[in-house]
C-alpha cells in the first residue's frame, strides 16, 4: 500500500493506493481542511509509523457480540498512537506475551513524554480519521449508553444501635 498527500487550496487530500483481493488497484481519497503547519506535519512526519495509514485510520467495525452493530467511535490521537505503538512493541518483543493492559500502560507513559510536535502529528491523523469515519458512517451520532446503576446506590442504610446487636 502507498499513501500520498496532496496539498490543496482548502487543506490536504490523503490518497491511499492498494491492491484489492482480486488484484485490481483501489484508490481512496480523504480530504480535510488543514493549516500550513498541519500540512507540513503530514509531508514531513516527526514520527515513523509502524502500521500503514489505512490500518491506523480505518474506522473498522468492532463487534463484541453479534447483536452489537453500532458503529465505533472515531479514533482520537492517543488511540491512533496506541495502535501504532502496539505494532512497534510486538515487533520489538516477538517472543514475549504482553497483555493489552500492559501495552496500553506503557503507551500511556510514553505518550505523556512525547514532544508536542509528535502529539500534533497524531492530532492531524485523528482529524483524518474523523473525516474517514464521517465518510463511512454519515448518519453517525454519538449516543452514550446509560450505565446501569449499581445496586449499592439504591441501598438504604439505617443507623444501628450497637448495644442491640451485641446482646
């Protein structure tokens, strides 16, 4: 797969070129309005990615169970970094078996120590991911699920006389 950025008057367009399963070339384009600084970050990235842009920015539908067909939320800058970091981490330690929680914790610690220019780069990638998400799910609106209240929230505690209990 190849990725190309084309600056335009309004911003920048990302072209992804790859071969489909039947061997035909496929080209996808995603355009965002960008500042000159953002365009410069995309053309001269301050961070080397381990995954392809398509893999990082793709709004893949994850299903925890077969009935859940709600579209995923768009990826933010940290989620994109974390996904790329996992690829790098697993490539560096191929024989080790680290849990997702461990990798996420390490990624979070590294994220806080990254220079601002690298975080800005991932912010621009998140902007591209949001646009690809809008293209894939045009009617998407974030609807947070209501959490079930914990049963303990409904408990009523009464003051108890310790003398009566001790008898």
